[in-house]
C-alpha cells in the first residue's frame, strides 16, 4: 500500500531556495583571487545562481551536460555548485593538483563542454588545451573582464570573463522540478594507481548526505555556525559542507587558495569562524604557525579533521593549548564523502585524558542511513571487538554503485556492499578504526601489521615531523615493515630512539626492521602519503642490507 505523503523530490535547488528564504542574511565570506574578503549572503547567492543558470543556458549547457570547474573555494565556485545542478546540468569539480595529463584525461572522460577556471589556473588550461580541444568549447575565467588572463587557446575554444557573462544575463529563471535521482555532481577519485575514476552523485544522495552530516553527533551545523571548509571544493564536494551550510542556514567562509597557517589564522579571526574542516596537514601547518606567533583563535570551537589519520598531537595540542575540540570524520569520494564521525557516547564521559585521546583517534560511528561491516579474506564477517581487523564494506543511499561510465552496480558485491579498500576494526560501541589501506597493510609471516598504527606511534617521537611505514620484501617473513621518517626542522634523528617509541606499545614482531631518515615524503594531489611510490622505492631495502 502506498503512503498518503507527498512525494516532493529532494533537490539541490530547494536547499538553496530554503537558505535564501529563511536565512537571507546568512553570510558567505570569500577570500577572492585578489586577496580581499568578499562578503555576500545566501539570498544574493540564490539570485546569482539563477543568473548563472541563464549564463549556462546561453553557453549551450542543457540537462545532463557536464560543467567542469578548476577553482579554489570562492563565492563564484559556490554559485556554480548550485546553478549547474539546479538547472539540470552536472557540476564536475576537477582537482587542479593532479598531473596535467590526468586532468586532460578527466575533462575528456567526463565530456566537459564548458570549463570554469580561476585565473590562477590559466597556464594549466593553456597547457592542456590541445588535448581537450575536442571536448571543451568554452573557458570561463572566474573574474571580471579587467582580470581576464591573456591566454592563447585553440580555435573553437571561446574565452569569457565570468562577471561579464553574469552582467549580461538576467535573474528571471525558475528552478525546474527535476527527478531527485538525476545526476547533480561528478568527482574523480585521486587514484594512487591507474587512471582516476568518476563518481556521479544525485540530488537525492546529496541532500540525504547533507541531512546526515547536520545531525548533532556529526558536524551538526546550525544557523549560528560559521563554517570554514578548508577542504577544497574540488575534493569530494568540500565534504558536503556547501550544501549542509545552506540547509542549516550557517554562514559559509571560503578561503580561496590561501591555505597556509598565517592566512587561515587571519581568516578565522576576521570572519569569526566557529568550525573549520580540513585534512591533518593543514592543521599541522596552522598549529606550527600559532605556536611560533603566539596567535590565538578567538571564535573557533571545533576543528574537524579527515581524509587521512589524525595524528594524536593535533587532538592534544588544539585541546590543551587552544581549548578547541578536534573531531575526526572518515569517508571517501565514493561515499559523498562522509561515512563515520567521532563523537563520544555517554559511557565515554568517564574516560581519563589518555582514554579520551585513544577514542578520538578512531574514525568514529557510522552515520544513520549507512551500514558497515568488516570481513576476513574469505568474506566472513568479523566480530566488533575492537581487535579483529578486516576489509571494511559499506552500503547506503549516498554510496556509489558504480564508477562513471561503468554498468550499474558494477562496483558492488553480490549483496550490494561496496568494498572501501580500507582495513578496519570496529569496537563494541560501533567505533570504526582504520588500521590500513588494504594495499598498505604489511603481511608478515601470514599475520597483518598495521602501517598506520606504526606511523602514529612514530610521530609521537618529539623529533619526528612525518612518518611512513611500508612493506619491504623479506626472505623469511615475506614482508616486514620499514619506517621512513622526516625529522622536525633543525633536529637530528637517531634510529634507536625512534624505535624506542614502540616498546610496550605494540607486539615485538610489529617493530620495524629498519629506520630510514629522509628529507621529505612524497604526497598525492590530495595531500595523502604516496605509499605506492615509497613501496616501490624501498621494496628491496631489506634484501640488499
Ligand atoms: P578520498 O576518496 O580521496 O577522499 O580518499 C578516501 C580514503 O581516504 C579512505 O578510503 C581512507 O583510506 C582515507 N581516509 C579518509 N578519512 C580518513 C580518516 N579520518 N582516517 C584515516 N584515513 C582516512
């Protein structure tokens, strides 16, 4: 029997209309390319998004067409986030930190007819233009005519200034009623091996994800929040914050391309930020700046970290020195992205400082709407005892079923589960903890050693700035861990003192067989350790010794 309830579609345009009607004055503060702060509101953003929908139509963009962006977090990028899906097209955010060859591949694979580009990426677009000339017919620089960069592009690829097109368009546009299952946005995974793969989100998945991350035990944004997504809008929808902020009516603060410690510190105080979200590398940079300058964060209550494991130092230092709660979330491009979030349960109120830190290092509890399980090598489900670790699988309405262009359901197993590629434990309270990526786990004598556990302990050494643990081939044990460490500036590292951090903390056979001190470690375009490169480089390290 059907219910008697209305079947209104869950649409991205409705989210923006809500923000404009009910939080008209809610602020959008954006650091522009030029460096100045641009201040706007949800009401103005909705009007400009309608104008932009007109511009898109004028550029020949129609329902289902992909609109590419190469842009930092700014108010103009936010307008594209809403205008493209709102008019039925697809907002395709491209990571400008990827190799130029990968970017050209992505643009062609997605079939982006129009690209919206920050002027700072003009040289990048010029470099890839010959490779994308068959796909892209117009490049719109996110600037006014006066700041239009001088570029030479192939014939047939028009160049426009965003503000010029906007000024020439009108706002007389009504958001169409779309199907909630229609595609709204496209994002490619950074892919440490092979070509990047696309994930195509829907209006429905985006809105449901927005509700879920706004629950009190997740990001829990409110109309009183002032949220700063430092996580780029080209990295999995800036973790859904541009949508969730509109749903809550929160003020949105956008940092542009200045993500260094001093710039973030100034922006957070000037824009009265209450919550900021980003990867650990950003917070390590901010912490170093605050410590060196003696600066304070006047309004920040919460910092959310995700994208890679949270070093214990961040939780300890931001808590003890700045009174800021450091909260961890976990997710992936394929999950829109948020899957788990770490907020304590009532029983955790009794934890001492060490226990609370231990809990905070876990990736957290699954969001309502999703389901998760861990399985062993044969696919048998493992217990939630906080000890057994296995492959983590998920399912739910904001988890992808296939990669862009592949047959429906092709990314899932027979029961509809998506294998995350992460290896994890789940404790009896439902807190998931990543122990590794499945390809990074070290298989020593048939047993698994977690590289992340070893890395976290290594960075607890006062002279270690960054650490990576990789598997090296071993004649007897098959694989053994090798620890690669970067010293803090001005410090020398003694391998024996680094290995001493493992005493009593892990089983003896987990202790790395070798320590190598390096000047730096390689990172991927999204700031993660490039483990595959390190694995290849140190594969034979123990054989040649
Ligand atoms: P991406 O799709 O680029 O966001 O990468 C997703 C992957 O990042 C996940 O599968 C995890 O391996 C890793 N990741 C994300 N959040 C965390 C976290 N809080 N702790 C550890 N790893 C994480």
